[in-house]
C-alpha cells in the first residue's frame, strides 16, 4: 500500500508536565491523575470544562479506566481514549489526539498517564500482567521483566557484538544527564566501574540495567494552533509518527522491534533524517532496548550499533543528547507514565522548558516508545518526530 | 533390627520451613496441556486447517484462525539463549534461587521458555520434557539429548519425587503387589520403607526375609481402621515423604447375580473409605516435606463398570473420584498425588483371569519410574493402557463394549 499519509496540519502539542515522582506512594493512581490535571491547568489555564478530549493510560487505576476517570475528575469530553500500551502509550496518545483535533472531533485533549506504586503493588501487577505470562513465563523462575530482557540481552549481545561496557556507557550517560534534573529519583554519580561490578539480577542483566518502579504522572495537551496562540502556549508540531504491534512475530528472539518495519514511513513523512535530530528520547527499560531503538530508528548503521555507541557521546551537550532527564533508569519508572516521559521530556527540550540542563539549540526531538511484554518480547512500538513551532 | 541411616532430630516446637508452590494462575488451554502432561505426553496445539503448531496455548490459530487440537510432537529443540534468575518476587522461586531458564526453538516450530538443565548452553541441542511443576501445572524442562534423568540438578528434583534418602509407607505390604513395591523401593535407595501389614498376622511374618531387611520396618496396618492407621504412623520415628497405597479387595461377581454384599462392603471400606482414612492421617506429615507424594494403585476397572467385577469396579471408581479431589486439595501444599492404573495382576486375586496379567514386580518398577519422572498418571500393562485409550476417546462406547 502506497497511500500517502496526511500531515498533522492544524495540530499543536504543548504543556508538558511531570508530577514529581515518589518511590512509594500511599495515594492511588486517581490522585496522581488529579495532580497531573492540576499541573496542566497551571500550565495552560484550562479547567475541567475546557477539555473536550481525554486520553488516559495507567496500570494501577483498576477497576477504573478512562471512563471512570471522567467522572472522577469532572470531565465531560466528547472524545475519550484509554491506552493499555504502557511504554508506547505516550506516542500513541499523541498521534490519536492529534487526529481527533485535526479532524475536529475535539479541540483540547488532555493526554495523561498516571500510576501509583504502593508497597508490594509491583508484585501484584506482575502476577496479573498477561495470560501468556501467567501460562508460559512466570512458571519459569518468576524473574519478571528482568528475566525476559535478560534473554533478549543475551541473544542481542551475541548477535551484534554489543558488550556490557557498551550498555554501561548508555546507562552512565543517562545518569550524568539526570544530575541536572531535580525530579530524578536517582542522581548519585554512576561510574562505569560501579556499573560493571553491580550484582547480577538475571545474567547478563545487572542492577544498573534495571529501572526503579515508582509512583508518578506525566501529561501534555494536544490542541489547535489557534487555541495555543490565543493562550500564549509555546508548542510543537508533529512532523511524523509511526506505530506497530506484534511486529516480526516469527523472529525467534526479539532482536528488532516494530520501528524497523516502519522506519521509512517515519523519516519519509518527517522529510528529515536521523542526523537532523537534536535530541533523542527513547524508552529505556533495559539498555538493550535503547540500543535496539538506536539501531532500528536508523541512528546507527545496520548491524553496527556497537560501533555507534562507542563513537557517540550521549550527554546533554553531546553528539546525540539521549534521554536528557536521565530516562527511566534515573528518573524512575512510574508505570504507564514511563511511556509518557519520552514525550514530555522531548517537548520540554524543544520548547526550552527543561527540568534541568537545556540541550543547546534544540529544535527537533525524536521520541520512541516500547511497551507491553505480553510473552517473550515487547509488543507495542511507536515513534514520533516533533519540531518546535515558530 | 540393625542400624539404619540416622533419623532427623527435630524440636517439635520449632517453626517449620513453609513449603511454597510455584505460581498457579493458568488459562483453560494451559490446563488442557497440563492434563496431557500428567500422562507423560509431549503435546502442542496444532491447527486443523493449516497444521501450524503453536505455543503458548491459544484459542485460535495465529496463522489462519483455524481450530486448534492437541497432538503429540517431536520433543527436540535448540537452545537460543539463557539466563540465571537471581531475584524473584515469588515466594516459591525465592526459596530456590538462583534459577536457570532459557528460550528454545522447538523442532515442532514455536519458541518456548523452558527450565534449563544446568549443563545446556545457547546453540546446543536439547530434549524437552513436558512436566508438572510443584503447583501441578504444565512446564517445559530442557534436558540434554538422550538424558532421562537429572537427579543432580536441584531444579529437576523439583519436578520429580526422589526416592533416595526418603521415608516411604506402603499401606498393604502383604499382597503380592505390596511386597514387590517394598522390595523395589528398598532397591531404589529408600533408606526406610514402612511395610504396613493388615491382620491377622501369620507366624511367617516374623521370619519373612523381606521384612527383616535393613531399612524395612514392618508395622501392623489395617486401612479399614482409623486407630490402626494412627498407631502405625505414630511408630514412624521421623518424617514421612511418600505414601504408596497398595491396599484393595478384589473379588469377582455382578450386581444381582453373584453379588455378595459382605464382600462389596469390604471392597468399599478398603478402596474408597480406606483411601480417605489414609489420606487424612498422612496429609499433615506429607505437607511439611520438600517433595511429598501420595501414590495410589488403582484397578483399570475404575474407569467403567464391569459385569464380572461389578463390586470392585464400583469401589475403584469411588477411589478414582476421591483421588481427583485429594489431588486438588494437595496442590496448595505441593504434594504430588500420583495414580497408577493396572489391569489384572498376576496374583492370587486374579487366578481365574487369563493372560495378559501384570507381574507385581513390573507394577512396582513402574511406580518407582512414575516417582522418578513426577508422572501424575501411569497405566501399567496392555490392558490398563488399552482401557485408558478407549475411555479417553469414547467413554460411552467403552462402557458398552467392555461388557459385551
């Protein structure tokens, strides 16, 4: 099929907000969603009556979905969406809301991801994650995502010659980026030595390859250029997006994700290439997935991701500023909000509203999401290219 | 009696180590796989339309949305990748860390996560066994090709019932079957076999060479009498790991013609109520053990009525039913309940029955094998295997043709 995709004209993304994370929270996801709405109001001036679109993503709001949240938060939207896609939900919320606004089904859409992390809630949410996991993953040592990604990492390292030092470089760079982010949960210096000598969790995954589950919320607004201008809201335009689920189902191990299927569509629609990107925000639950996105999105030459990592600096003022808030590895993984962090941080950098240090002259951000280990791999992938609106 | 292996000494008030079981939530399709794993089969779902084999179990073929049926498959595989899990939030696995697992490509097509034998590496060939885990659910275990056992691998031992170093109670050691079982367990390395002897005790018990063996302890035991069971168990100085219920009361006869109510009541007392009494008395001991098991020897007549052995079939059917309930009860405690079906055995009970008959020694060997493989359901001999196959494929037809 060669049908050309319509550009995202008449759409602006604005008001990235982050509700400061906490390692554990006694409050439910609804509280975190409420805080996110309040932060959106503070950033935009929009109240409950102004939002006519609502998109919600959460793992811990049960038994409620986006439906329950409308009543809970006093919203009367004419467009509603609930995304169960975790780490890919930010980009997916963005592209769904964008089409709704573009087509006039909604004018002002709040995209919200909120999750709590109560003591022991991680174990509970793991135990009921998916049917395939219950049938065919948990019975094998119940290592959780650590074990699943250990298997992928083991195969990926052998296939592409990536070493633990290479993954360590990514993790160390992200931690260095987190130093200037006052909201990051982990800001202690991480050295490559400390990374290498950390204890094994599920070989070859070691302690500093793993994110820290926490409570938090992320949100942004999708609206029209007219409304944004009227309110004086700095915003970004969407150059391109892609989304794919259950890509390459016959690959025996996930050595590539859905990005590899849709990379031409992404850069073709954006009209630019990877070298034009000023900052890259990728889903980083395990560095092997960071490497996979760098490779599949075309930043590294095919099969040469190890060389690319070795020859590139990923700091905020580096060659390719990567996960500039520290990523989930340092900022924390607040459930589904972990899949929104890439969007809010990418937006902040190009809108010049950074939490910490600003990427110099950032205009274009590439954002990539990855979510939902249903069985042996992440099923959902998505990516977007955003450009600051002049 | 001569010196036996030293017994465990325990403070009766000391807090016991809790025995957890592996996580138990499964889909209906996965339970169907477990029902076949119980028989020692290696099965996958295949599509009736396109023939594709699929895993994990689904409710539609992922290639063409055709209907899926279970079929026996080649169990060869190649290891793709591996990990050693060192952290788990699950209480059972926390007790057994580190845990080695990996991913394989099955020769049948799909990929699968598996428990990985400690010597297997990526790229190597493996043979996959479909086992039942401690929670009674289906699980794939990768062994080296041609390897039948891996008793030195602590992970493997979680899927089977080791006999070495364990104390075993045989409920009726006076019958030909019971004697063979005592002897086989003794040979298999059980340091203490308690041989239950229903009364009345003949004088020959005292001089019986089997009961005089080092590591065999004869005790009076009548499973139709709760007090007798309690007394027998009180004589076991230490833990009890495995119970093998060999007791039964085999008599011919129909329902109206040649039906003997006294014999029938006795058959029920032994087969059905006896199982309940024995289970009630032994459960607290088995539940505290790291790999407790209860093995029940059943007549294949349990599957369907038989006009020649109507009373026995009815009593054994009741026993079969109770055993299924008991297995479910024991799942939470991680105690395996194994069924061993047999056709007519070559003993006094079946003098009037023509061949083929199962030699008691063979039955005993199959019991030891069922334990060693953690196999939940075993059919010993051609008659039991044939009965099971017919019953599984068409129980109504089997009930008719069995009595023609």
